[in-house]
C-alpha cells in the first residue's frame, strides 16, 4: 500500500501533520516499506498454486492438497526429497487424474511412471493367489524400490496384498495367452469318419439369439490387466467454437 493511500485513510488533522520531514511522514514511509513484500506476493498469488510456477519449497506442501504427500514421506523434516523436483511437480500437476484412477492398474502404473520417469512396470495377479498383486519393477528403476513401494501401498486397493520385485530383463513376465486363431480346431473335434449319417431328432428352431449391441459413441473400450478390467482414459473433447 502506497504512502499516499495510507495517508488518505487518516483523519484530516493527521493528514495535515504528515508533511515532509515530519515524524508522522517518516512513519508512513516505514509502513509503505513493510507492506511492499506482502503486496508483491499477493500480486502474483496464483503462482503459488501452479505446480510448475510455485517455488521449490512449496511443491512438497502442494502434494498434500492432491493426496500425494505419501511420496515425500520422510523420517526427518530436513531429509532430502526421494525424487527430483521436476518429478514431484509432475505428480502435483496430475493429482486430479491420479485421484480419479486410484485403486486401478492404470492409476498405479501412471503414478509410478510419473514419479520415476521410467516405463515398463508390469502388474501381475497370479491365478493361484487371488487378491494378490505382483509389481515387477523395470531395471532402470530398481534403485528406487523404497519410493516404488510407498506408491504401490498407497495406490493399491485396500483388500489386495502386494509384492514389489525387481524385474529381470533376461526373463520378462509371460503375457496372457492370446485367443486361438479362427481356423484352429480343438483336439478331438476333427471331421467324423466317412459313412452314412445317423438319423437324429428333427431340428426345432429355437428363439433367435439377441444381437450384441455395439458400444455407443464416446464409451471407452475396456482393457484387461490380469483379472482386473480397467477402462482406458476418456479423451478430452475439444472446446466448442462460439457461435
């Protein structure tokens, strides 16, 4: 607040006494100097809450706003961050997206990739052990197992146990079996031997099978990951042009 603005708030008698060289005039100059730092912050206050504009010391505080503070959990307040500042800013910027997909393979994989900058995380659900998840960490992120474990524990469903293992590039996890080819014939179902056909009961047409409805426009496809089905993220529609 400028000195002139402060002076206008004073009674008329004080305004007449706040001339150059007066004690009251010097006090108003001090008040203006004290207000200047706060006014500079308020003039650009939106920068404090922008993940890519806020000062480095404020980024860890913003992680609490988007429920990602478990990433920076440390035993001491003065402990260094477990990931680079740029990665932490990415997590804050994508906090709303991660909150929408928390508890899904897509949400867990996205959080791991944003925090480590490494792709190739594999989520397996062994068929012989239901409600158990094995997270295979790619070799490039094997030195950040503590960070990966904290993220996995926070992003997994509450009823699921989890195991984090370092992946071996020489022994990649096996992919789920693909569908058999259309022309493949299962064993034991080949053509019958030549001969006259045996008489059978007359064929009675049954009720027609219902048609399978095609997915409506705008509905996301479903992607299978182990036994969990995760819808792919919906694309953002472009803004409509004003008429």
